[in-house]
C-alpha cells in the first residue's frame, strides 16, 4: 500500500500546482475585460478556462489553413531556456561551493575581504552586468580582433555562454552567503567541538558533519535563489535577443500560451524538489510540531509590541558602524526627496533646447552631463539628478514597505504554520506553494500588473494613483508571501528539533515562551537576511519591470502619429531604466548609468544594515530578550572562580522561564 502513496501524493500536489498556474494565466485577460475588482467574473473565467485547457483541440490553432500545435512551437525555445538555466545554476552553485570551502580555511582578514568583494558584486543589477559584458565583448573584438563569445542571437545562431555567465552571478553570490553563514553557525555547535576533541581534521569535520547538517537549510533557501534566477532569465533573454520560452509569453498574451509555457518551466523544478523532499522525509515520520495546546489568544502575539522593542534595538544597533552608515544613507535619501519636492517650485527641471547668448541651439535632448544639468537629461529633456532625488521616496519607501510586508506577514503566518498545523498539513501547504516557487517573479508581476499600470491619460485612468500603488504592492507581496511563510516556518521547524527547545517543551513551556525566548533569538539573524534579500529583490523587480516600460504607479502612454516613449508619472528610478538599451547602444550612457548607480547605492546600504545586524546577533544571540549586557557577565567571570550557588539557579530560572 505504501508503494502507491508517494505517486498519488506526487500527482495530487502537481495538480495543485497546475491549478495555481491556470489561475495566473487568465488574470491579464480577466483584468482587462472584466475589471480589477470583479471577483465573480474572475471565478467564472477561471472555471471556463479549466474546461478549455482540458480540451485537446484548444492546444492548437489554425493559421492560413495550417493547424499549428502550441507544443511544437514552444518545445524548442523551452529546451533552449532550460539549457541556459541549468548551465547558470551549475556554474553558480559550483563556484559558490568552492568559494565557501576555500573561505572556511582562510584567515579571518582574508575572509572578510572576500565577503566585501562579493557583496559589492551583488549590488550590480543583472541588467547592468549583461550590457557591460556585451560592451566588453565588442570592445575586445574591435581593438584586438578577438571574439570572446557570441553576445546576441542572430538568425539560427544561438548564444549560450554569455547569458549563462550573466545569469550565474546572482545565484553564485546568494549560495555563497547562505552557505557561509549557516556553515559558520554550524561550526560553533557542541558536536563539532566534540569531533575536534577527538582529533578529527577540519576537512573531515566539514565534509562528514557540517555539510550534511546544513543541507536542509540550504535546500530551503535554494528555492528563493532559483526563483530569482527565473526572474532574471526573463530579462536576460530580452537583453541578449534570445527567443527562449519567455519571449513567447511576453509577445503572446493568450491564456493558453501563458499556461503551457509556465507549466513547462514549473515541471522540472517541481519534479526535482519533490523527489528530494520524498527522499529526505521517507526515513522518519516523527512529528516534531506537537506543541502544547495552550490558550494563547491572537492578540497576545503583540504585533504592535514591536514598536518599543524596535526603538530600543534601533539605539543599540546604531552603535554598529555598518548599520549606522546603511541606515543613514537610506534615511537621508528619503528625507531629502521629501524636502526637495516640498521646497522647490519646479522639482524636476525641464529644458527642451539649450541656447547660447546669440539664440542658437547648442543642445537638444538628451542633454549631456554638466552645465545646467549636472547628470544630464533623459530623452524628454528632464534633469536626471532631479528625477533621482524626487523619485527616491517612491522607489525606496515602496521597496521597504513590500519587503517588510513579506517578512512580517511570513513570520506571523510561519508561526501558525509551525505551531498550529499538523505535519501532514504542512506537507500539503509546502507542495501547494511549489507552483509559485518555480515561476519567474518578474514575468508573473508583468502579466498581472500590465492591465492596471498601462494607461492612456487622455482616455482617463481606470484606477487612481493610490489604487495603482496599493495594487502593485499587494501583488508583489502576495506573490512572495507563501514562499517566505514556508521558508520561515521550516526554519522554525529545524530550530524546534534542537535539544534546548525539546527540553523547554518537556518542562511545560507555552508556545509564546518557546517562540520569543528560544526560537526567535536564533531566527532573528535569518529574518534580517531574508528582509534584506526581499528589499533587494523588490528593487531588482522594479528594474526588470522598468525595462519593459512598466513603471511604479503607472505608465503614461501618448498616442498620435509620432507618440512619445512610455513615461513614468512619479519619476521613480525604474522610469529611467526603460531607455537602457537605446542609451547604451547610442552612446548616451549617462541616462542609464546614474539610475543604476542609485540602485547600487541603495543595495549597498541595505547590505550594510543586514551585515550590522548579523554581527550584533552573532556576538549576542540574546539581544532581543535579554536586557543585561554581556560585558557584565564576562567581568564577573574574570574576577572570581565560578562555584555553584543558590543565586545562580535563581538567575537561570529567571532567564529561562520569564515571560
């Protein structure tokens, strides 16, 4: 009987994923035809499309009397994209593994320097990496006559190495940071010290014990990294002029094409992760989530109680140099943006033609840097510096809000996931959200947001600016919320298996006590890492959407015989990204370099915040629950030899069972 359980579960979970994909596939058409708030119309369209999808004749269409099958058209591009993803993933994971092993054996100063270099590379958007690689190839060929590699698809000649290299950079850095962080944490545990006391070499400990123990956490984090790769694939295929699977999704908005393409992308990753999941969990069916069913009310989780804690922690963290610098940069950019918009009558300077004293035209848009415009202007004649200052509040606040909603929502839903769901329901939920894990975030966001953000002001917007901003924030949050929920829930599950947590459960600790006293101090550094990743990911999604002229708050489209290019109504930073290809290919580098540098500065600032928090949490794990500084305890130990006393047991009792 057990032989048939796994196939049945596998098929059932796969069908759940297909249902999620079909729901996404009809969204652009339903939003366009029936409106944003027509929930009943959406359900009707979804049910209707399920029957259409199950009809085999709907998988083909007739063109000039010839019947064409969708699979015949999409199969070649799909294999092409799959080769690029597989090659990039192999390159990124392989280099990250080698760097991690190499870094563990390095002296601490060299390790710190390597981390800084890789952190700097992570700040460079994939869009900029791709174009810089293309320009480098052209430069070398032009001056040295050597063609390093193909950098664009031309005719039947496909390009492989350049997109693989570009796509592998972000997963390589992400895998390296995650592996190094959890490996350093694992090396501090008691069983590692015991292995060292037995005389085992560092290499044997690393490969025999550490790698095995960090695999579950690395496996969970891998979903986030692969998701980021799939989003980047959407952009890479556009930049390198590749006709992969995402090309047909963007250029053909029919629900059937979207559904088949997304299912093809989703299937191999689902099969791999589902297979590994079944292999890992077949050994033990013990449910470690059976917690004491206390009568904790929903309002005792104190979501607003964070305010006093955040205020105290903010002052503590401001003493860390990295945190202070990163926080100050983002805070100053946002405050300056508000003040600049309020003080100046014309926040964004606009000049059509620059003339000399004699009245002769000396410059037309886009104006070069320096002179009246320090950073130059865009193709419309608007000052780039003014746009960066005015748009900072929209870009940064939006990214902060979305990242916070993802992590806070994921944390509290992760509590429900960990404490209140049985193991079978957790498994069901994990498989349910797998369909979201392996779909390109930027592509799905583009499909869902275009019907709402793409508008003709002459005809009037269907929704207000506030509605468009809220809708975009909600969409970008909901698309990631299931993943962060399961990720944080699984982290709580792994921590819940530790001996000190099991001991606290046996002693009768309530769910609230276990969470805030034992689990949260160890989870906090990982939450900050996830929060920083989500902030960076949101900025990158804005960059990706900007390349396709989909701007924060809405895209202004003007008709006519000579229509202007799409324009942002809020001057947010991704509005300048839309002209990236034309700017770099025509030598107008200043138009795109400035906003990309602004994105990089913001990403670096967030990295400094995360690094500062991580340093503090690693040196003082109990910073969130203990009010006494560690220095006092160390000073007592130095002054006298330790001997057990009644006061010691009182102190342990107070710290262990308080709250």
